[in-house]
């Protein structure tokens, strides 16, 4: 080294000067990242990548946050923009701006990157827009943040990562325990180019960016904050971050050892051990031998379902009070006979999709949690009598016969331009009726082919044509027999229902067995008719046609239930954990479980 070279002591300070020039980022961009941005700025990119896909599609250099970083949850949804999709996006924006969501209880206010934001422009259709991206960003301790400033810094960083000038809007919601931001990103950027965001960036790097910003604003988590959060997760009746850490260490045989758990950074290993003890109380894990735990098959799915159950209870309680635990959720996969009931109330089922629900109660006192599309829920009124039922949705659509016929005439290939030219040569059937143009018909067929591709009945070729399954019609008809699909229908009752005919009174055992089968179909649970010992939560059932009453004891973790003739004073145990067993006279009896009842 010559005497004119700078001393080595200066070298570590150079990155600090470079970092100060980068706004809203904690480090200078890498050389590869800078080159990628330059390529896309001037129209370049990786070979084979279409215009508008974004630089690297999520291959940005984002470091995983430290364990002490503030946490942030991001939920994402991709929404195609078509005829119904455009209507759904407008309803979604109306939902975001509904009354009572701001900190002071006022309606939500859309905002953007700066004060020049035009809310009406966000509602305007954009040429070439094929999709929109919706996000719910829920930072830890969001009530301590200026959510608008946080969202602007966050979206500025997302724009830097993607190398694109995005069109976006956001609304803050303070109406839950976790203040959060709803963000909508349009499907084209400010240059009019199609926007695609890689799923890896959405699922990981985007969340990491949000964590960086929250941590810079509030500082890293303190030890007591960390311990408080983990203590709540250890006892939680839902899938938690600790469960994900356990899952990362579970072997193919669903076992995990103490040694593997304690290899995690302290105190995460001890938290995993404590969580396994809680999972044991849920009958989702057991310690086979000292230091080795066996997880039940489907344990994570059971925790997800348990969390969804508690979420439904939180939505129902403001509408029906303590009766919420008696409400059953309708599942289209398990259709039930049509019934009539009164709309007790309505609410939001999913903030990300805008899906609503209605609490419907029959004249027999049976309550149902009915998920609804926003436009259907909007038409229902509280106190209105409705009929709820299911109808079978056909797999085979009219467009399928057109696609199949054209493909059969062309060696199994559907060629959109060729089909459009053929349609343009056909004479118009009626000049008084406005029919879709040949181009519109072909676009509709392409949308149908995209759906058929999900069923593995069509494949898009590199030149834009489609390879169609040889027996397309037969395949779809077979699926109607083997995999029927059911659509939920909710309609106002226009005329009074007829009085039901009197039925013969069955004996107790036959009635209990029939009721068990009926509830198993409605709830999607397994009915245990003769349990030697059974543990679960108590739910009330409406009286049967004979006037007899039963209670339902549900093991939510195992997705099982049993029925017990209603004993005196059982109302005080509603919703609590009990044990069902046979007494000395071999009758089913219920007693409170002192270990985990809460």
C-alpha cells in the first residue's frame, strides 16, 4: 500500500455515507439490484419475461428480520378484473370506507402516496387492467403508529423493490383489537404497464419490509414485550408462530424431540416445549417417551379450524349474545335440506375478500352462520324471513360444448384468432337484439379455458393456442356425478310456509341416532354414538319433533361429537369443557372437566 492510499481506519465509515443517501431503506442497493432496475427502466429484462412483470419478481435483496424485530402480519388476495370482478372491487372500496372504522369512529378515508391523491381516480377503470392486489397490513402495536405515515413509507419501499411506480390507495381501520391498513394496488402501473407481483415477494420479503419500518419507528421488542406475546401464544386455541416453529422441526413420522426444540435460539425452544404441553391438552400431541412428542395427523389443520371457530364466535356474540355457541356454520361441501329462518343480524366474515355473513335462526330455535357474497348480504334486512338451501352447480357450461366442437374440428386445438375469424363470417341472427361480438365470445371462451386448465382439462400452448382434452364433455359430466358442487341460495320468503305434517314419535335411541346423523351432515363432524369416555364443549340443541331435548358435546380438535339426553341444570355448563361417560346404570352422564375447562 502506498503512502497516498487512505488509511484502513476510514474504510468502515464509507457505507454510512452511502446509506444516508437511500431514503426509507436501511442499506444501499446491491450491484445486481441496481443493474436489474436499470434494465427495466430502459426496457430490458430477463430473457422470456413479459413486459410489466417487475424486476426479478421478488428476487430483491431483503434481509430476514432479527428475532427482536417488531412483527407484522400481511394478508394478500389477488382479484381478477372482469365484469363481476369490477363490481366486486367497487363494493370492496365501499366497505373500506364504511362508518366507524377510523380512530374517532368516523368513516374510513382513502389516501395515497401524498396529499395530491384523488380518491375518485382509484374507482375509475383502467385500460389493460386485468387484476388488482389487496393487502391487509397489521403491524405489531399498530395503535402506537401513525398508520398513514407507515403505509406511505411501506409502499414507497415496495415501489423501490419492484422498480415500478404503483397506483395504490389505502384506508386505516381502528375498529378491531389490531389496528391495520387496507391497501389496494391497481393492476397497471403509472406508465400503463401490466403489473404482476411474485408470490415469494408477497409471502415473505414484503412482510420483512414492513417489519423493518415498524422496528425503526418503535424500536426492537423489549424482553417483557416478547415474553408477553409468547405467553399468550402458548395457550392460544389457534395456529400460532410457535406452532410454525414446531412444524419446521417435526420429522416425516410427525415426531419431534427435545434436542431438536432446544436447538432453536433461546427462549424459543422452551416456548415450543410449553406449547406442546398445551397441544397435549387439546389431544393434538402426546409425549410417547421422555423428550419425544408425537403430533396427531392433521394437527395444524385442527388448530386452524379451532381459530376460525373462535373468530366466528367473536362475530356472532354482538348479534346473538351467549347463544353464539349454539350456531352452526353452513358448509357448501356438506349441504343440508332447505329451511326457513329469520335474519337475526349481519356482519363481516372476511375483511380481505369482503365476504359477509348472516345469523339465521329457525322457528325451532336452531341458529346458522351463513356466509354470503356482499351483494346478497346487502339485499337482506334484519328481521326478514328467508329460505336457505343448496342447489347443484353443473360442471358442464354452455361454452364447453362450443370449445369442444371447435377443438374436435381442428385436431384437438382451440385457436382463438381462427375461431374469431370463423365467427365473423356467420350471419347475424337478429338485428333487434344486442349480442356479444365475435371478439367478446372468444374472450369468454379463453376465460373458460383458463378455468378448465385448473381442472387439467386444457393446456395453453406457447403460441397462445389451447390443447383441449379429447373427451372434455364426458370428463365434465363424470365430475358432476362423482364430485357434485353445491351453491348456497338465500332468498326472501314471499309466502307463508305450510304447517309441517305430524310425524310418528320415534323411540329415544332411534331418535338420537337419527339426530346424530343429521348433525354430522350439517356440521361436517363425526358422530360418536356410544362413547366410553368423551371430552368436549357443551352446545344446546333445539327440541326434536317429539319434544325431546339433547345436548351436543363437541371435541373440536378431533372434529367429533356425541349427543346426550339433556340433563337438568345443563345450561350453566353451556360452552364449557365436560367429560361424558357411563354411570353405574350404563347411562350417559356429564361432569365438568376440572383440568381444562375455561
